[in-house]
C-alpha cells in the first residue's frame, strides 16, 4: 500500500498475491515507463517548441516548473485516493490525464497562431498543469507492485521502477531527437500515442490489486498538505540540515538544466538532435551509476563521502558547460554533462540514504515522502528563477548561481556526517 505521499508500505493482504502477475506487471511497467518517457521527450524540446510563441528564459522556466508544481500539489492526494478507492481507477484516471495533457500540448504547438497571441501560451501552461496533476502514477504503480509481491521478493519487483525510469531517460531524448528531424512537433504526438497505449493496457489488463478489506479512509486535509510535512522534517534536528540540502540541490540542479537547451540553442546554435543527445548521455551515465556502481561505491566509501564527491562533480560539470569553447562545443558539452550525470547519480541515492539512516523505522515513511515533496518543490522553483536570471543577468548566471547553491549544499552535508562506525 502507499501512504499520502506515495510511499509503499511493507504489508500487503494475502489475497492480493493471487492477482494475475504478468498483466499486472506489464501494466505497472508501461505506466512507470510512460511517466518518465513523456517528460524526457518533451522537456529537451521545450525551447524549440516555444520558439513560435515566446522564447525568453522566464517563460521557459515557468513552463518547465509548472509540471513540478502541479505534481507537488497532487501527489499526496493521489496516494490517498489509491488507498481509499483502489489502484486501478486511480492509475487509469492519471494516465487519462497524461493523454489529455500531452494531446492538448501537441495540438497547440501544431497549430498556426497569430504572432504575440496569448491563448496558445495559456493552453501550453494548462496542458503542463494537467499532465503534472495526473503525474502521481509512479507512486501508485509502485503500490501495485507491493500489492502483488511477497515481502522477500519486493526488492526484485521494485527493480522494475529503476529499469523503467532508466529506459525512459534514455529512450525519451533519443526518440525526441530523431523524430524532431521530421518536425519538432512529431515527438509530442508520439508521446501522446504512447500514453494512449498505456491507458488502453491499463483499462484492458490491469486488475484491482488492493482488496476492499484493506481500503483506508481518506486522511485529514492537513495530512494532505505537503508544506506541513516539509516543515516537520526540516525542523527535525536529526535530518533537518540534510533535508534542506536535498531541497537546495534540486533547486539548483533543475534550475540550470531547465535553461540548458536554450543555452545550447543560443550559444552554440544547436538544433533538437544535438540538444537531446546531451540529455541522452545524462540518462545513460546516471543509469549506469545508479544501476551498477552505487552499491559497491557505498560499501567502499559510505554515503557521506559519496554525497560530497557527487556534489563536487556536479559543481564541476555545471561550471565546465559555460566554459566550453564554441569551436569544440560537442566534445566540451558532452564530457561536461557526463561528469554532471555521474555526480547526480551519486548524490541522489546517497543523500536519501543519509536521511533514512538517521531515523528510526517509525519516521521513515514521513521523512522519505517529504523528500519527494522537497524534490518537487525545488523542481518547481528552480526553473523560473534560473530563467529570470538568464534574461536579466546573462546566459552564464544560472550556472554560477547554481554552483553557489551547490556549495551551500556541500556545507550542509559536510556538517552532518554519520558516526564513524557507519561511514
């Protein structure tokens, strides 16, 4: 089951284990893949899709952040609804929302609009908000996996989440870049089509895995308020500094990555194919680091040292990108984003683990759910702030500002080591 923040619990009714596994696993996997694939196709193409409407950094940042804002607001409610009414109707509704949001976005960018028209921008923001509000599918799909899997096999089942996310971050930019050769709007239609296939599979194959006997009442309104949980975890002396660092990391990271493609477009005159290749490299490197290297590295160095090392690599990559010579742009940028992705692949799981290990078992769910809320909040605030900085202070300013924030994160983490026996 999942709590209000989408955290999967470790108890599942025995009746749920009798559900058909293959259709259920296929439905959950496609839902998880669609969750990442639609975003990884759309996001790198936003500056090119916006070119006919408004190409400034502020608009790009707000549009990039609007998805995260809607997801931040809706995820607690979606988790609670799946516990109250079941997984199948919630997943079906969320995927239908994804089809609607992506479809509206595709229609809007495919139409001819009068120059300076406000309506298309309003429709684009509406489409992103719809997609974000229905973007809580990952938590509910994870709950489906918990429902049908015995406790001793859950680690393997939850590996599907990592596989789906990794594939989404790799396939999305590749497909987007290749299809953009035909027309920059084609990848958005393909993403819409994949979401529609996902919806048909869910409606046709996914059984209800959450028995009525295990349904839970809706929580109180204040328990669905993500800000209340954030305030609680930030105020916790055991993990407050680390959680604040977690928020600042995603504020910085999502800030400069939101304007990255716009920077490539204006600084190096790159088209969609080269721009999406940079994100493809990020997906491949981050998947290799988190999928194969993080375990041995944690055993050798510990989470605290890995977090600091990863932050150093992210700062280095962040500063190398604007230092790249336009005459050697591809080599400079691709190596820089590889360094960046390596650092991110180290920081995210290590910092989560640092928070988790400082808490007893009773505080795990709330704290880790709050980390997701902090990540969404940082993902919302970072892009508009970076876009504003890009327009007012210059192209390099988001990179420098993000590097300064990441140094602050290093100071927060550096002052919060684990006891020496657990390093």
